[in-house]
């Protein structure tokens, strides 16, 4: 699997990275508001082992994530530790426990 070079590739690749067995029986919706160059609005839903990605903010999210596109990509690629980004205010998360569960449902890129 090649590493994504931008946010769009990152989100397009999420369904393939889902650990379906771990996600079985789980249900959640996440909104991502990514600003700056290459940013965008994305809705990621995980329902019973299936991940769906849509552009725009659709439905009611259990967790909202706000960051610059470059910072979020750096977190996903392992260039920026999520804990540091959170403490430095580079990423804002409305429901931290939900986000931690979300992160465990996907294979890491790096």
C-alpha cells in the first residue's frame, strides 16, 4: 500500500484500512473539517464493519475533528504525534474517547 500524498487520497483509502472484524457491531460518524491547502470537509461513518467516506458534513457526528490539512496528514503519516498535536492545539477533537476508538479501527499508515 503506497502512502497518500494528500488528504483526498488519505480519506479515499480509509475503507481499505478498516479492521472489519474489530469494527463489527460498532457504529459511529465522524466529521473532519480540514483547512488550508488541500483541505476539505469529510464525513466518515463506520457501521457494522463497513467504512463509508463522503465529502461534506453529513448526518450527526459523534466526534468532530478540526485541523489544518497538512497537520492531519502529518499525524496520519506518523510525522506528528497525535498527543503533541492535541496538546499544542493543532488538532481539536470534540469527543476524545470516540476518536481513540476510531483510530484503533484502522491499520496505521506508518
